[in-house]
């Protein structure tokens, strides 16, 4: 009987394995937690993109990956952590209840639940409705300018400057304070739900889009614009999103199918700097959906079920759903499928997505227009 001789943990060799991530990778509970945390820190440490003292906005959907990302940041910022994270976090949640066909009562209940989770973190948070995307300024369709034309400090210089400031703070207050979250960025009150007219206007936009694939792309674009606008107005220079390795692989093949192959590197890479003044980073892209699900289950990470996007009756599934079904199906028989697709994407260069002038840039996604100029 396989249960009479439990498999030992591959790391500590002492505890019994609680889960098997891949063939040969059996972990006990404590070693799995250590492995999960190390992978998150290693991803940030290897890329050296987020500087100490920098304001970082965490984009949360309530789903498994973004909730696990929030937990990693919470633990990384705690005083008990030996190598704690040094940036200043903020949270944003975009309410998409209108296009997901939720009633007003459902939206209010969902928002109240989400706000309870956000408040419990103690971080500044922002709740915004998707309807607000229709009232954004035109400037959101242009890359923002960085703070200075001169190159900023290197990562090493930024760390040394941060340590020096910390020492000065220790001398002043005895070292009892944590990094300040900023007085200008305090938790906001829950915004009122949009008016019926605003919701109807948004629904008209989505109903005018003919296919589920295009509707999903529109939703992603509006969500991104809202997050970028919030980051700019609140002084955040980085945005963290929670795409897992599984989601990155699906996005990669989806982009290929939609003719966006030139933009795969910026849409799926660790860094997306097409917006200029605000950089998007994806620290969860090394985790598979299976690893995230195990972590959330073992360590009681709260999540919220996100209802599907509204679709018309008898409408065919979107390209993304077809690719997701295909990839996950192949993954069952060939466990390295998703990681192979993911690693292939890492070899791609972001250069084809860069535009040299405004006329060569897409108005909606800010990537270079893939047309031959001068012909």
C-alpha cells in the first residue's frame, strides 16, 4: 500500500511529503513554504528592478495568484523576516461586476468582502470601478515621461542610499519604526457604485464588441488603463501583477494566435516598460497554478471567486479559452508542456514592441504598429 510508506521530503529528508509538485519533487509542508518564499524573493533579487523605498502598486483580482502574491509581500515586509522587502506597497482592486453580469447586491457584497481583506493588510488600498475607464483623460493613451532625463541611480546606489537613511532614522527614534507608507496615500473609503447610466454606457460598449475574444481584450485594456492612471496619480512607479507561469504560457500562445507575436515579450515578460513612467512587473510568473493552489490551501490564503465574463448565448469560446483548454489537456499527459512554452517566451526580445515616435505607436496598447513604414 503506498500510504504505509509515505514518501520523504526531497529537501530535508526527514519529514513526510505533503505534496508532489512534479515527479521527483515531493515536499513536506515546511520545506514547500520555504521553497515558495525563496522563489518569490529570488525573482525580485535576480532582476533588481524594484528599488528600496519605492512605491509599488499591487494589482489584485482576488484570484489565487494575486492573493498569493499579496501574502508574499506581507510576509516579506514583516520585521521577523531576515531579508525583508524594502519597497512601500499599495493595493488596487478593479470592480468588474457590471461586465460580469453581477447584480447591484452582488457587487456590493463582493466589494465589502474585498475591502475587508484589503483593510486587514494595513496597506493603502484603492477600489475602482471599471465604469471609470470611460472617463479617463486622453493622456492615458500616451506613454508617461520619466521623472528626469538623466539616468537614475543604479540598484546598488539606491540600496546604499536607503541603508543610510535607515541608519539616520534609527539614530532619531531608536529603530522602532517601519518604512512609512506616506501620509498622502491613506486607505480610501469605498466608492459608491456607479450610476445606472454609467453602467449602461459600459455595457453598450461591450455589447457592441462582436466576439468573446475581442471582449476579453477590451476588458484587459480598460483594466490596465485604470491601474496605470491610479499609479500615476498616487505616485507609484511600479505595478505588480499576479500572472502565474500557467497564465503566461496561455497568454503567449493567445498573442501568437491574435497576430500579436511581436509583443509577446512585453505582454508576458517579467518587465513591461511600455508605459514609460510606470513599470509593470510580474513576480509570480515562475509559479505554476498547481503550486499556487497548494500554497493557498496549506496556508489559508483567502481568495475570491471571479465570475466569468458575460458572453452571448450560443457564442463560441474565446481563443484564450480554447488555448487554455488545449494546454491544460496536453499538460496532463506531458507535465513539462507549460514550462516549455513559458521558457520559450523568455528567449524573446521586447525590441519589436518599441516605437520610435508617436505615429508608429498603437493608440490602445502603446506597442509599436507592426506595419512597414516608408513603403
